[in-house]
């Protein structure tokens, strides 16, 4: 046991004595006294009083102070602030107007009705594409697959009529306007192809009906072109090339 006690004493040897402990306690008391006196002095110092802004302004500075104000007109007139109520309808942005389509269709169905030049001078291809698809579908139901001929003759015919009208009129006309008018006037030919589904047109009745339809289409197209381009007195000159174009469609329908 004496050896074990001697080992502990040797192992836990330290230079820390009771004198050091007393000195550290005295230092701590002195630090607390100094810190407490510093806090008391800080608390006894007078706090700065609040000085109004008027006194500061009247004391030295004589310039102008900028005071921002909200400008409501700026926000109301900003170009990037848009409301959904001012947005045009989607069909109008795409150039699809059902009212104008219906008016053009009625103008074609009634060749004696005067055409509105402002409406007919629009580049509207919704009705012509629909009528071309309907014509091809009617010929398909009649046992004739003629979609390629319908689209090919339509494109070549529009090019020819466009060149002819630009030579005849002083104002000129766009290709889209020519395609729109010729496409809308294809509606009677769609009616003829619908009749070909139920009865044969290879006879006297079919030939007479085809001639009437060709005259109907060419008369409507020439009336619209003359009113839209201001070509008064030249309707018959415009009707002749239009009759040749619609005659090709009639040959596709009958034979």
C-alpha cells in the first residue's frame, strides 16, 4: 500500500500550490471591482437627447432636401403594364373572323348581291382551305382520289390569275387576296362534287349542271375582284380566265 501511495504522489505531481490559488482569487476580485466601477461610470454618463429635424435644418444646411413622392401617372401610363381586358381575342390575332367568313360565303352563294370591297380585300385562307378539303373529301367519297390535282390546280390557277389581275389593275393585288377569293368561290363546285356522290354526272344533265356551276363560280369571282380592285366594266374580262380555272375542277368532278 505504501508503494501505491508513493506512485500516486509521483504521478500527480504539479506546481500548483495553495499560494497560487489565493493569488488567482484575489485577481478575480480585483477584476470584478474594476468592471463594476466601469459599468457604474457608463451608466452615470448622460444619454444624448433627441434633436428634432427642424432644428438640424435651421442650424446650418440651407440647401434643398429631396422628398420622393409616388407618381401614380407613371405607373398608369407604363407600357409594360397591360391588362387582360385589352388583349384581342385569339381568333382575331390568327386572322380568323367568322363574321367575315359568313359574309363572304353569302356573297358567293348569291351572285347578284353586291360585294363589300373592304371585306373581300382581306387575306383570309380559312374558308378556302376548308372548301378545298371538302372538295377533295367529296371526290374521295365518289371514288376519286384527287387531292393532289385539287391542290396543284389551285396553286397554279392562283398564280395565273394573280399575274393577270396585276396587269389589268392599276392598284395591284396580293397573292393571298387572289387565293382567298378563288377559294371562297369554289363553294358551288363543292356542291357539284356532293351531287356526284349520289348520281352520275356523265350525261346531258351532268354536263348542263357542270356548266351552270362553272358560270356561277366565275361570275362570283369576277364580281368580287371587280369590286375589290375598282375594275368597273371589266367583269367579263376577269370572268373568262376564272371560268377556265373552274372548268378544270368541273372536269375532275364529272369524269
